C-alpha cells in the first residue's frame, strides 16, 4: 500500500519536473529568439557613411597635376595693345572639394574684341565617381568707364552671356549656356579622370543697344556642385 503511494508521488513529481524543464526551455528559446531578432534589426538598418576626404573634385590650371591659383584669360594683353578688350586674371578656389570655384571673372569690353575666355581643368581626385549637379554664378554687373553712358551699358549688359564647355578625354563635349543658375544631370566625372573646361563671356549686342564706349563686366564666383549620385 505504501509502495503504491510512493510510486504515485514519484510519478507526480516526475511530471512536475518535466513541466518545469519544458517551461525553462521555452523561456530560454524566447529570450534567444528576441536577442537574435534584435541583432537582425540593427544590421538591417545600418548605414555606411563615407569619409568626406574620399570625395574630392578640384579645379586645376594643369592637365597632368593639380595646380590651383591663377588662370589667365584670352585677350589678356594690356601691355601689347591697351585698345583691345581684355580680361582680368581669375583665381581657382579649391577650399571646398565638392564645390570648386572660379573667382575674379572680369572683362573690359571694347569694340575691337567681343569675347573673353578662360581655360582650365576639373579633376576627380576622390575614390568615387562624381556627377555634376549644378552650375552657379554670382551677380553679373556692368559698369561704364568714364565717358561711356551707364544707361546704354545697362541695356548692353542684357546681351552679355556666360558659356561653359566641358571637353572630356574622349574629345566629346557638353556646352552649357548659363543665363542663370542651372541644374545639370547625366554629366559624370569618373574617379581618376579629368576634363577640360572653357569658360567664356560673349558680348554680341544688337545695334540698338550697343554701348557708346568701354565698360567693365564682372561675374560673381562660378561654382560647380558635384555629388556621388546622379539621382
């Protein structure tokens, strides 16, 4: 009789023990699955932030190496002939490697010449392909020289346009007639490559608004904005 009671008590204790083991196992699996799910979630939302120093677009006055500083315009010949149109020396500013600038664009127009230009290069020194996104320039300002009508110069100023042509290593080119700040797309600059740039100012006015003398025209900084994506 006692043996039967002992056997029943043993069976009951065994069942309780099995149930406790199962419960501990379920709790352990739940905790483990929770931790695994958390790790998956963290990994799925991780992002890679590239080092800004790995994205570097620079202007240069040389095709073979990066040389900043002065760039000389066409028709820059005041010592040879002071009666012709001429341009001032401009400057390359590579302070911001994602927004290279040309500063000091200025021309003095006379009747003999009506075009002033600058030649330089843009080079991708970074680790990623770059895409030209925007061309910007500061205010255009025309100022009459002594003896010239400012009223006529103001009218002639509307006929002065800025052009930028990009010539890549394959000798193909893209021309932008920049009448104001403009958005650009589908213009890549592959890493480790460069392309030539020509910037020039045209003055071809209608006869009705031709200035009656010499005058200066200045442009604010010309800035190119590049991105690692074309989207």
